[in-house]
């Protein structure tokens, strides 16, 4: 069987699906690997590293896809590349079915088999295929580093002869894998951290990392089922949630939002009125941007400034 991978859109995706180490593993299992030239060059992986272990390199993407049984990608390929896929081929990746539903439907009509790995359940027997947790973990860490690089003040408490600078405040919205890593990283680097999540059962996890938990009190719950995923909440809850988030956001210097509901548009949690009342120079990183975003007015993959707030 032949496994192939096309180059990603490097403007929005620096990761690759097949490193030389992974290629070596696949080849040892009996697969043939086909890649485009310069596939991993931007990450320091030279073509020679691939060719030396038996990977076949092509200058034309049509040649890469031709006769391949499986195509592995990080994101859904762009239209000019998906058009190269043929009947009965299998595409595996993180394909964002919410955002790309129409494109995926068209591919299904062509009898292309599609596996979107972020839809795998996070259960024990699926752990070895759980791409979502590992990538969300890294993304939560990176979001904090990006926000600190943009924020133009000191982060931890600084005691100097000229006086003391108080530590910056960080609000993390969503305490899933990405959110918990963001909390841990921000805390390690000296922030005062608070976190919000619709699932009350994650309060202990948030507090174990040294952060305070922002919660909505005294709202009748329609569904008390414990879940690793966030779920759609009642209108009464949403109103009180908005009030709580507003109160916490206007005190924060940095906000990182990670809130997603599987299969639906990301919930809108930071509205324009809240942004207007935030401290000048504050930073918001919206990690749910590709699913519509938690922040009103965001543009996916763009840095914007609104009322001197960096988003």
C-alpha cells in the first residue's frame, strides 16, 4: 500500500504529517511513501533525509496522489489539491467537518473515504489515535507564549529598587486539554490565573494548577451528565455566564479562549462591549478561530487591534 502526503498551506500550517522518523516507521511496516519535494524543508527536514530511507519524492502533486491508497494531511487540502483525489482513496487528517462540510460532502460523492481524527472519542481504547489531545496540549502552551510576546509589559511580579510591579492577570476560557496547559504555562511564568468552564467538575483540575475558578452559581441545569466535552447550555445560564465572563475579562491583561462544542460553531463569549471595557494594551488569543471564534469581530489567522486591544 502507498501512503502519500501533500504540502500544507504554510501561511496557516507549519506542521507536517510525515517526518523522516515516521516515514521510517511506515516503511518498516511494508508501506511505500510518496511526498512532494521540499515537503519538510521549512522545519529543517532535508529531502535527502527522506530519500535516504526510501521515500519517493515528486515535483508534481498529481504524481504524489496518483496510485496512493492513503493520503495523510494536517488540514483539509485546498480545492486544487482535493480535486486530484480519486475514487476509493482514503484521506486522513484534522479536517474540521463543521467549517468544511460542503467540501467534504463533495468528496464523499466521489467515493473518497474520509477520517477526521478530531472526531475520535477520547476514551482509553482510542488513546493511541488521539491526535486532538497531543496537539491541543502544544497549542495551549504556544498560545501563552504568543500572548506574552505581544503583551508589552512584564508578566511576573518584579521587585526592583524603583518599586514593585504587580504580576499580570490571565483569564483562560475553557478548561479542556488546551486550556489546562495554558493555565499551567501562564502560572509557571508568573501570571495570576483565573479560568472559566461550563463544566463544574473541572474546578478541581483548575485549582490543582494554582488558578482560581470562575463559576456561574444557582442556575437550573437541564442536563447534569458529566462529559469531557462542553455542551450547549440553557439561555438562563448563557446570560449569567456572559456577566461572569465580562467581570473577569475587564480585570485581565491577557485572555486565552479555547471553548468549543463538538460539531457546532464556537460559542461567542467575549463581546464587543467587554472588549471596549478591557485595559488598554491587553491581549486576546482566540484558539477557536477556525470554528467561528469565541471573540466578536475576530478574523481567522489575522492579528487585529480594536480599542487598543490586541486580538
